[in-house]
C-alpha cells in the first residue's frame, strides 16, 4: 500500500522502490490506483496501465496534471538511497519526483485539506520511455480525447522547477535525388545523384530559421539535414542520394503548415514526409496559465525539445512542463533529485491551486 | 597433359575444363608449365602460381604477352560445351580464350614454326579476379620487375578482338567535413557537417573534366562523388560528413600529379587519399606498337576501365588490351566465346610477329 501521507520527497523514494521499467508498470499502476480510490471525492478510471483521477467540483476551469509511471531500464540504482539531501535512484529525476508531487496534491484534495480553485484531472500513464506507438498518453488522446480536456495541462517532467511552455513540432522528410547509374570510368554515361544534392545542401546552409514569439515565449526554429546517404561502390556513379531533413517548427504552425513550408523550400525536389509530430502552444496568455506562472515565480521559457506536452496541442489545450527533476540527470546511473526541489514543487502547485 | 597442337578454340575448351577459380590455380599452372617446358628454346620460370616463359633471340625489341589463369567462381558452367560455333563455360571470355592464344603462339615459336621479329615474354598469373593484394602480376612487378621488362605489353583480356590502349588511373579521396554536434531542437548550438558539404558537391557538379589525347588515343577523365555519408540520429545535428570522391585520370598524369589536382579542386578542405592506382600510356606512337596496330587492323580506342595493363605503367612500358573475349559476357553464367574470334586473335598475333 502506498502511503501518501508523507512529504513529497519521501513519497518519491517509495515510488522509486517500486521498479517500473517501461512495460512493467502494472504493479505501480495498481498501487497508485488503490491509493487514489481511498478518496471518495475523486472519480477514478483505469485503462490498461493508465490511471485517470478527476474532481467534479463544477469549477469554471480544469487543469490536467500528467506524468508517466515508467522509467528507463535500471542501472543498479533501485532501491533508492539518500545521500544527505539528495535522493539517488532510477526515476528520481525522470519523473517519479513529479509523480510524487501529483499524488501529494491528490492526497491534499482527497482529504479536504486543499480546496482547489479549478477542477483537476490527474493522468498517470505508461510507456513514455519507449516507442511512441506504446505511449499510454498518446493512446488515451487517440481513444478517449475527452479525458484530456482542460484549460491548461501541466506535465510534471523534470524542468528543474522552472516552467517550460509549449513545445516545438518536429517533422522529417526524405529529399530524394535520382540519377542514372554508370561505371565511374565512363561517368558521362550517367547522372550523379550525389552531385544533384548540391543545391539541397546549399539551401539548407543558407536557410534563415524563424525566431517566433508565441503566447509570450520565444521559439527558435531549425531546418537541418540530419542524414545523407548515397553511393553503391567505389567505381559506380550512384543513381540515388537521400537527404533526411528535420524541421523543428514553432507551435504557431500546424503540422500541415510546417510540411507546406518545407515543400516551399524545395519546390523542385522529391520531398517525402517520413514522420511528423505536432507542437503545442504554451497558452501563457490565458488567465489560468498566468495565475500558474505567478504562483511558481521566475520567468517561463520556451520548451525546445519535443515532449508529451505536444499530445495536448492537437486538442487545442495549452500545455507546459513543470517538474522538480533536473533534466540533465535523466537516464543516467547517477540520477538523483534534491529534497528541497520536490518540496518546492508541491508548494508551488498548492499555492497555484489555493 | 595439355595438348597445344590443337586450334586455339579447342585449346580454350581444354583450359576451361581445368577449373581454376582464384586461389585454386595450381593444377592449371602445373599443366601450363609442363607444356611450355617441352620447348627447349623457351626458358621457363615458376614463381608461386605464376609461370614466366621467355625467348632469348637477341632481338632489338621485346613484347610481353600477359594473361591471368584464374576465373570467378563457376556457375554450373564447367566443363565447357559447344553450341554451334559458340563455346560456353566459365572463363571462355574472361580470359582462357586469351590464354589459349598466348599458348598457341608459344607452341608455334617453340616448334620453330614461327620465327618472331621480337623477343617474347609470356606471363601467366594467378588471382586477378580477387583483391589486388593477391594479384600474381602485381606481385611479380613488385618483387622482380625485370621479368616485366619490354617495349610493349599486350594483355589478352577480352576486348572483342579490338585494341584498347593504355588505361586511366584511378584514385579515391575522402573529403571530410567536421562540424559540432548538437540536439536538432537547439541547432544553433551546433555546426551542421552535412551542410558544410554543399560547396564540395557544388564543385563536383560544375567540374569540367579534361578530354586528353595521349599517344594518339583520347581519354575522358571524370571526377565524381561515389559515396556520401553523414548523420547520427534523426534529432541530432551531425558533426561529420564524408564525401568519397573518385578521380579517373588520363595516363599523361602520374598518381602524384592526379592527387595534386584533386587537392587543387578542394584547396580549403580536408582531403585524405584512400587508394590510388596508376594509369598506363598506350604507347601507340612507338614503332613496335604501330606494327601491332597495323597487323590487327581496325581503330584502337582508349581503355576506360582500370585493368592490369596499368601494372606496366609505373615501369614505363606501354601496354594495350587485346583479347578475343567479349568483355560484356565476363562474370556471367552464360559466358561464351565465338570460335572465329579466338582463331582471329591467334592469326593477328602471328601476323604481327612474323
């Protein structure tokens, strides 16, 4: 049985001690579900290894608190151990400290010690650390998007206690150059597909990426070759060369707009979309978000990498990352979290909700 | 026992029937050596699976006849079989028909039926169809270059009965672009090595290769990317991109001159030589070569691919390819040679030497 009546740092340790490498979250999900079912003022749903809890207080606004239960494979770092004020162990930073903060808020609300100004939805999900097709939040967004409905989503992935708003979208295309194969001793009989890539690379090299303000945060875009391959043998004029281009786009652009832009950059080339993920607006111009920023303090910044906050983007829900973990320690054997950061995270959320 | 007192086409069939895939030439080399030792006016040397035979007639000039004994792996095409006037089997074209012509000339000289106007050296060698480090002719050129000494070398690789003079040199360089690795969501922190390849490809695309007359034959050069690789992952700005460039150069340039030229094309890039092979001049402006051309008839053309004639280039020996096989049939299961081509090859050499 999970005891939520301890401080968030102690709860982090208890969560770390239940190993939950991606695909093996059932036991932890069971414990979380059982703990939340103890509070009659929360409605609980279980969907695979996803646990959803909700208040139904009739507030004008709703805020989602979301976090994943899984970790990367352990590295002789379970169970957790304290070293002074640092808690070491797999998931301390990524992101059982965030889950602990979520559960502490549920405990306070469940016990009537906190009367939140907004309705709340907790989403605790599986398989964030593996391929996107297994991601529990993505599955929920696909099968039951109403479960994600809110005016703001707070994903408690580690940000070292800062607010990182929204996230960039990302897409990849294959720019394919086709030539005519020939022996390199008779190169004039062929057309060199690698040479045909010269203007593609030149356009990328001279491309001026946008710097865009979205809802008060600044996003730096990027359009880059992340791969190139061509060549058959040392004596053959190659008939194919493929440049893989990654476009990181600000969340004012939809995936469709972003692809159209890439096609505009290469109007005379064969451009094939290979994968795409939407961005998410930070929504920091909304009142509920402004109140959250005021409660946390500090200056929010744009999220640059792609995270699960983007699951909310296509649903039109502003989303931010805010978690006590240090993202630079994620996935490392020496992963740890500072006790005070976890306590501060809980305190900031309580301030916001009070 | 190999019977050389048959026509060159029948002798080709006998040679094909002694399987001699690269590395397995010993039995055929034994048979060839024994057959040549029957003629007291030839001096015979055996060096591994290389057989060298020489006349010592005191002529002013010497001509080398060279051919390899090995074949690519068989493909259910040994023993040979006649279909009308076509002889099918592994090595019929590449190049036991050429070896048969060489041995027929040795037989005629050995029996005193042909009194050659020049001294002759026959070089029959192993491992032409595999990596250059095992090539028997290359080994002889390295360890006993005096064995190759001549005023003209005729390599009886298949040319469909035409004369193909000299050969282009070939070298490969790696042009290495070095950047700074970064996450593609923060691309401005990195330097994209693939983008740095843009001017390399642009120079290759706009490069104007030389067309050069050497000793009366026309050589078309070529400078081409034959490979490009770069990229670490779909979300990483790559810190390395390597373009492999192949320069095919006319035999008026040495390997050193050719490399210097490539460095001139890319003066501001990291250019590393990865492999190099010299060209060979055709020497068709020499009297002995002119007599050979007259005897064969037709119009000689430049050899475009790289062949073993180039083993003679660094020794200053003009060299030509002249063989009865059709090079387009080499290495194919349906490899074959026309009876008349083989007989014509022998007749042309006899005309030249008479």
